[in-house]
């Protein structure tokens, strides 16, 4: 294989992975959706090899589950998974800012771009534009992650954020969202970081993760209520009637 062929295949692999990740984040590939390498290759009009590599990349990132007999499917994250994501991110970020001089290097030249991402994320959240919100939110946190001196930690946090959005997106699309259920602290956080105000950074991050965990509490309560209704209906002599659907979960957090 020539070097140019290798570069072309690698680029195609990344393009396919990016396109499929966007489909998952947009909710067009919902949790549990199954597909094969052949189906994706035919959809994009490419050979199976870069598709297979892209799908394995997304599996390694925790977005897909694979089965050698059934192909791939979009991973279904539970409320417990989401809670664990929020707790893991909170613990890592708390550690980063415990002694930021050793772990975080704020570059003033990068703050202008991050401020723009923050403003756009808040504007999209207040406007109810989920697609735009997800894009700017991910860019905001990814650019903030560039201040983290350990690239493995930055990559870990980015992956968790993408997974959190995969968990949240179909719930928010189904149930709707407004300024009462989304976190809007992007701009306050970036200004606290710009000032070097460690206490305010901690306060904003505690607000963020507290908001996430509060949503998880509400989702768990709603699930418990739904299970109780289902068990009660299951104990009757006849099958459940048409009005017995489990109530939907309520949204509560910008992932």
C-alpha cells in the first residue's frame, strides 16, 4: 500500500467515524439501533475496511456496542451510567484544580474563542436549539480541555462528555427543554478561570455537577414510578389497556 493510500483510508475512516458520531448525537441513530458494516458501507458508498475501522473506533470510545453475530448497535446508557459519568468528571476536575499550577495552564490567547463558544452555547440552550447547543457545548469543553497539561485526562473528560450527550439527547428531544432544565454557567465558569479565581471555579463546577446529579435523581424517581405502575398493572387479571403507558422521563441537565 502506498503512503497516499494509507492517508486516504485513514482520513476516510475518521470522516465516517465523525459522521456516525454526529448521527448519534443528533438522535438520528437512537440507542439500541443495530446496523452492520455492510449497511454503513452501502450508505456512504465506500468499502467495508474504513467503515469497520470507524465502527471499532466508536466502540472503543464507548458509543457503540459490538457483537460478532449481530454487528453493531448504539449503546444504551442508563441513568446509573449517567450518574457515574457525572461523578467521575467531578472527581477528576476537582483534582485538576486542587493544585492548578501543576495540572492546568491557562493560555490567555485561547480565552477569546472559549468565550465565544460559551456565549453561543448559552444562546442555543435558551433558544431551545439542541443541535447547536450540543455542538458548541462540546467545543467549549474541548477547548477548555486544552488547558489541561495531561492529555490523557483531557481525552478522558471529552469522551465522558460525548457519552453524556448520547444519554441525554433522545430524552431532551422527546420531552423538550427550556431554561429551567439546562445549565447556563458556561460564561461564568470561563470568566472565573480567566481571573484565576479558584474558589469561583470550584463553585461553578459544583453547580454544574450538582445540576447533573439532580437530574439523575429525577430520572431515577420517574423510573421507579413507572416500574411501580407497571408492576401494579401486571398484577391485574387482564392485559394493560391503551392508556397504561409509563410516563416519560423529564429532562434536567445540559450534558
